[in-house]
């Protein structure tokens, strides 16, 4: 009974174990299926993102090319320029994009007028295309991308990207388009190494097929009904996945889709369910077979035990031995799952193998069982495997060996484990083996080798610590920086690498930063092995595991020694002017401060050259530099040894005169220096006479602070320059009062734009022949709350000097455009409004963009804006000005030369400038009736403008006699008080309503 009870207990335990194994296998199979599906979804999502980026990139690059063509050539298209001018540009665009089938331009009727191929399809019309009608009806449509369609020229399936063309007035002039081949995207899909039953497709949002791999010609452009993708999109989800039977080919697939955010397209990636779950089904089959074998074996054992329990002990023992032999063979096979496993007799014949063995070998099981090793493997592989088998038999113990095999998928490394199987007599009856694919181990070792190589050969020093802050290792660059080796540093705290010169809480700052999960960045001082200090830049961070715990710390260290040395050298050089070798402003100010601290008395002189800019213009900047060197030498010779001479910047020199306590002696010295400079200097064979102005301030009488004295002497110098050339002025306190008033006016001018104190008045421009007003000039006015209307002569030069003219000029341009468009919207006849441009605006690089932005913001057509440029401005850099004026002219605005006759215009340049109008300066009109010289100049300007086919307008006309003179000599237009003073914008409608009678 105890034996029976033990037997039943054992049977129950075996049954429970069997049940647990079945439950575990079932859960593992279900989990592995979900993992296979999730892996396929992630792969599909990654592939969809890649395709999304590729498609968006293609469309964006093509759109940039279309925008460039529109910007540069839309007016040429509107003008009907010849094909040979524009088709090469389209051909260059076609060559830049392999996905493009063509670049073409269609006119307002939908007929092709330019083609990148050079051959026009004269019988093709695209006026019925949706994208053509959209661009025709909506001027602001921008880029329009069509759905899939067949090209009417080639018959290919294409996507069309198009932009609107229009003339200067904004009227529709056609479209420029690029046809993108659908087959290009299909060929791109075909390079992604998908399975033979997988698909990639590009759809419109209404699920019409645009491109697909494998290609389905019959379904191109056709919609797919009842797609789950529509449900996702209606819920606002732009990506997702689902499983369904493909409507195009009837195959069950896992579909992953992603919608393009900027276009009405979406990408789908479909994986065949059979391929996704192939490995899982194979694994499930193995588990099923294993469970079946175990169940049958268990049932058979229980049955045998139940029927033969009362049999003789001897028979039970024989059955037990048989079962043990069978278990040894089964265990050899089961232990190897799921890797390749086999049972081999001592002669090299395969007795049993598993499915993994057959899968790796690429043979069915019936071609393996009963065959010898040499039947399956090459001669060299057979030799190595036979030698290994014999070593196991000889050693009578398991042996491991690394073996490379040539398999259908290539040469693969394996780790073999062979174990002998003994019979009852203790003899080796067979060999059981299992092989592990160690390709991933080799790949990991290669990655480690590469990382080690980068680590060892990096020029940046790298230090690695463990979680407790002890040194683990560092690279060669760190060893070279510190002088230590890894062997003598490993295991130590890195405190010995830090110099005592660091801040006391240096280490605490690093620890606190790392504890917050951030990297510590900053400068530090390292202590080398030889005891020297080295400035370094550190980037110290923590490496954490999946649980967020710190496992290592790494420091990237950059040697700053050379940089600091260079900075020190720069600091040294920064005190000396490199051109004249004199003390620069920084050093000069420091010397002045030392004199003041020592209680010295003397004079500070600021000397400013008058002719340097002209020398630079006439002889070049090298000659200007030579002039400064010679001036420095002359001044140095004219001073006593204990006086200090320095160059404070540009054309200014500073002088400290020691021990001078009366103004007359200082004045004598300064006059002597000015006389020395007045002697001619030979420059490239010419005598150059230099003059200067000087400001003088005495210390400590006028102040005992460096900044105050420099400000006072600068004020005195500017008074000298304003009074006369080659003169000097002593500082007086009332000078600062005038400076304060000027600064106050400057400060209030800065606020004037923000407080809406600036306004535009408009002076009419009248056509002399008809007497009708045909335009206005916008003139800036400042309505100060305390000072009233401030004269432009008072604040415009101040705005120019302080560069406030840049924001003010931008406001004037925008306001003039806005007001002109508002007048037109009110029903007034369209007229030109002229806006003056400052010289500083031409020095900036964004003038053309600023004008374009003002036109776009206001909606004003370019032909109603005229830009006035003074004659002196355009002649400063004529070659550069030609380019700028041509860019402005391309916008469609009008251009005029203001104050003509006051500058030094070259006729050769004048005819190159794209000028529409010449304005005669008021200084010639004032005495045109009484002065023969002025009259001759005016007649000459009118005649010259007529030869150049330019209009002429005279400004400052105040009398009927002046107007009669201009009418007699056929001047086109005039403006001045004779017609009207400048009036606010609200009075312009009244002025226009009065018309010629008011004039």
C-alpha cells in the first residue's frame, strides 16, 4: 500500500507538472504571437515615416525650384519672352530631379508654351485640370499638388506640382508645373527589400491609389471602398494600423498607414499575415509536437505502470532500463530546441535531427535522417566535423568547438557542443550535438572593437568612472593630457586630477548637477602628473540603466591651454594699435586713469583728421593706413618725451600733455601740432594736405574721471569741427548742455515712432501739360506734444546720424503704401506716391525685401510706388547701386533721382541706372528766371533727360514765372508751393476734387 500510495502521488505530481508545462507553453505561444505582430507594426511605422520624409522632401525641393522660377521669370512669361530664353531654365530644373517627368509652363488657356524637353505638345490642353482651375481662381493658392492622373503628353501616371504665374498687376498669366513620375516612387518602394507578398502604396486621402509596389496598372487612380483608414482620419488620427483582406489582391495583411501633414496623401505598408506569423507558427508547431510527444509518452508510461504494476520486479527493472535509454535520446533532442540539434552514430550517420537543424541546413528532414555528414557538408567542413567527433569519442566527455559553415544564407559561425551517449555497457553508442548561431556575438565584438578604436584614438580626452565615482579607465588623449596611465589611476577617486585653484564648491556643484539628471558643463583647472595646472573644458554626465540607476559617469575633457595662451596674447595685443604701434583707446584710458589717481595736472587733447575718408576713396585703404602711420610719427616728434600719444580709433588721436596748467601754453602746443599736420604728405606721387580739428579739456579742472574727460574732450572736438576746419576748442560746461539737449531730442525721436507722433504729409506732383495732379511725394513730419511741428531739417540729420532713419524709413515706406492703397479702396483714381530713401537704407542688405514686404502687406500694386534716391547716394558705389536698383526695378516700382545737379553724376553711369524720372533740385529752380547759369543748367538737364528718355520733374516751384519757364522748355512735371504745400492724408481727397482749378 505505501508503494501504491507513492506511485499515485508520483503520478499526480507528474500530471500537475504536465499541466503546468501545457499552460506555460500556451501563454508563451500567445505572447510570442503578439510580439511578432508588434514588431511588424513598429517596422511598418518606421518605414512609413521614412517614405513620408522622402515624399515630402521631393515635393519641397520641386516647390523650391517652382518658387525660384516664379520669382525670376513670371514677368518674362507674362511678356511672352521667346522659348530659347526660358526653356533652358526648365531643362536645368528637370535635370536636378530624377523623379520629375517634365517641367512645363501653360498659358491662361491651358496650352503649353514652354517645355523643358524643348518640344511643345501643341494638341494638349490642361485647362480642365482641377489644379489649373484652382490656381486660376485663387491667386493666393501657393503650391497645388494634384492627385494621380495620366499625362496627356506621355500617357504616364504622374503627380503634378504647380504654382500660379501672374503679371505685375496680379493678373493670372498661366501656371508653371512639374510632373512627378509615379513609377519613380514605385521603383523607390521596390528597393526597400520587403517580402514578396508585402506591399507599399501611396494614396490620396479619399483612398485613390497613386503608387503601389508591386505595381497594379489596372487600379491606378481608382478608389478603394470601406477602408478602415477613413475611420482613423475622421477621428483625427494621422497614423495607425489594422488587419484586413486587401481589396486589390485579396490577401490578408497587417496594414500600417501614415498621413502626410502638409499634403493630402498617405502612405500604407502592408505585411502578409502569413509572413509575419511564419516564425511564430513554426514555434507553435514545435511546442505542439513537443507537447504531443510528452503527452503520448506520459500516457504510455501511466498505462504501462497501471497494467504492469503487479508484474515481476525483474520485468519492471528491464522496462525501467529501456525507458532510461529512451529518455537519454529524448533529452538530447529536447535540450537543443529551438537551436539546431542532432543525434549522430559513431560512423557519422544522422539518427535524428530537429526542425531548426533542417531550417539552417536548407534541407527537408528526410534528406538528413539516415545520411552521413559528407552527404550534407563540403569536404573541408566534413573533415573538421569528423575530427571533432573523433575527439569526443576519444575523450568520452562533452567538448565545445567553434565551427564556420557555408549555409544557403552565407557563411555563419556556430558554437558546437557534442556529448557522447553511452549504452548499458558504458560504450559510446552515439553523439548528441547542439549548435548555437553566434553571428550576433561576432557583430557585438565588432561593435566593441569599433567603439574601443574610437575611444582610444579620439582627440578629445575621455574619463570613465563607476557609479561610486572611482576611475575605471580613460583614453590615450586623457593620458597624454594628465600624464597618468590607466594602471596607476584605476580604482582611485579623481580628486588628484583637480587643481586646488578650483572653486571650493567645485565638486559639490558637479554632484548636484548630476543628481538632477543633467550634464555639468564648465571650465575647470586640472592638475597634471608633473604638478603643472592645465585649463580644461569639461562635459560631465551620468550613464543610467533601464531602471534609471547610475552605472557609470563619463567626462569629456578638452585642453584649453592653447586657447588660453592665444587669449593672453590677444589681451597683450589689444592694448596696442597694430597700425601705428601707439597705445589704443583701452591702454590710453588706463594711462589717463593712472595720471588722475596720482593727482597729475595736464590736458587731454582729442585730435580728429578731416581728410582720411577722401584719401581712402582716392588712393585706397592701404594709402589711408599709410597716412595714419605718418600722422602718428609726426605727432610723436612734435611732443615731449613724457607726453602720451595714442590712437583712439578710426582717424582720432589722443594726447596727454603733462604739467600744463594754463590754457595758453596748451593752445600753443595744439596749434603747433595742427601746423605740423598741415604740411603736405606724398601719397602715390601726389601731395596730400591733411587738416585736423582738436578738442581740449583740462584736468582736474574739467573733471577727475576718465569717462567724463573723454566725453568732455569729444564734445569740444565736435564743436571745433562744426566751427571750422583745422581749428581747436577748449571744453566749456555749456557745451554739455547743448549735447544734453541733442540727446534729449534723440531720445524723444526714438519714442516718436512708438507713440505715433510721426505722420506723413503729401505734396502733389502736377503734370505741366494738363495741369492735373498725377502723384504725391510723401514727406515726414514730427508732431511733438511739447515742441509742436519739429522741422525735418532738425530731426532728419539726427535720425541719419543715429541710424534711427532705418526703422523710421521702414515705417514711412509701409505707411505710404498703406495710405495709397486706402485711397484707391475709397474710389480715388490710382496715383503714384513717391518715397525718399536714405543712404543708410542702401547700406543694409534687406532693402529690396523691405520694399517687397511693404507692397505685399499693403496690397498696393508696385507701379503706384516711386522710390526717390539722391544723386550723391547712387554715385557713392555706382556698380553696387546698379545691381540694387535693377532688383528694385524687377519688383515693378518706379525709380527717380532726387536733388539732381547737386552731385557728381557720371553720364556713363546715369544711362545704366534703370531710372524713370529725374528731379531737378530746388536750388536751381529758385533763381531760374533771373540767373542765366541756373537757367542753362535746367535747360541742359531737361534736354539730357529727353535724350535718355527719362521724365523730368522740378521741385520748389513757387511762382508762375518759374512754371512758365519750365513749360516753355518742355519740363514734364513740377511740385512746390505754387500748387500746394504738403497736406495731411485726410486733405488729399479734397485737393484731388479741386483738381486743376485749385492749381
